[in-house]
C-alpha cells in the first residue's frame, strides 16, 4: 500500500484488517517499489490528493510495472478516476471485507489470465505437470494421483512460493459447492507428500498457522506464472500434529506412517476424468 498518510493500513482501508492478507506500507512514490519485496497487488491511497495519485499511477504503469493496481478513494473521488490513470479498479475506503476481497481477487485474476501459456507443462526441477494429459511425472516416473490430488498439486505449482490458507484451497480446488471441512486439505496434502516421497515431500511446504505453499526447486522453476511474494515465513514443521514427513501418532492417535498414503475416497483418477 502506497500512502503519504501517517495512518496505519487498518485506518486507510479498515476491511483489510479482517482479511488474511499481509500488508506492507511504503511512501507514495514510484521509487518505493524498486528493489523491494515482491507483492501480489499494489494499493494506492488516493483519498486526499487525487492529482498526485493519478501521477503515481501513470508513472508506475509507464515504468513497466505489471502488477494490478487499485485506487483507494473517498466518497467524492469516484468521478476523478478515469481510464487514463492506468488503475485496474477502484475501492471506496469504507468498502466491506467481502467487496474488498472480491475486487482484489478479480484484479489479480485478470492480470494472471493475460500471461500466455508457453506450453501445457509446469516444471519445477524433476517435477513435470502435464495439464493436457492430467499427469504428473517425477524424474520420469508417473505419479499415481487421484483427480483432486492432481488438481491440488497443479494449483500450488502454478503459484510457486505463494501461501494459501486451507479455506482458499478448498475454494480454488474443490469449488464453492463443496461442503466438507478444511481437514480435507490436510489429508490430501499428506497423501501428496507420501506419493512424492521423502526426497521431494518438501515441495509442498507448510506455513505455520496459515496454510500451504509450493516450494520450487532452487533455480529450476519454469511455472507459467511469476511467483507472487508473501511476507509470511514458513515453519520447518507442519502447523498441526498430522503433518506429513514425521512419524509417531497424530492428534487422533493414529500411526502417521499408516495414514501417509491411505484413505481411499470417492475421487476418480485423472485417467477416468478425461473420459
């Protein structure tokens, strides 16, 4: 969030404090984004000085910034924002959390959708995910994944280093009509890690008390999207007792080695999904 106001982010756009986003404040100038931490979206505080905000939008867009940019405006600022600003959207500073989340999601989605797919494959080191054939290979060996396991692995690999909560993963992979609990995500992550094997299970990292992210192989990532940034640092272990890669018993008293790849659900295999 770029602003010249001394206010904290929770005062500039109060709904952000109710959403699971990491927000970093920086001065309202183009130089603030040079060499800084990566981000998913840029919010520009346009509540007070509309002319300065317009100049900042145009300077950032003219400088080649390819991130979605949104203007935060006061009630009287609606009419001032026009297409020549280069803004992707406008948010009223009093907007509710549902509206703010939707505008952020749509702005990021529109930018991501404009990135062309170079091939039908997502690569990270020895892992190759082929969307066309619904298959994933590790060192040339095809992984025996269910449809949802494949979709979960593909989604995480498409957004390397970005952290997703369990609720976000349920929404993106299982869909809005899924009524199961977030425990489903933990079970699928555990199965995926078991199928990736001990050498590669860390491709799916756990961020303590937050969720999961894809950890790309150093220097070998060839995903179709640039990895958005996050200020959350992952823990070395899972954020709950059932994390894969450890032995003993989980919170239900069950041997984790027995659970590592178990639990056949009603999911169909990727091969059946293509039919």
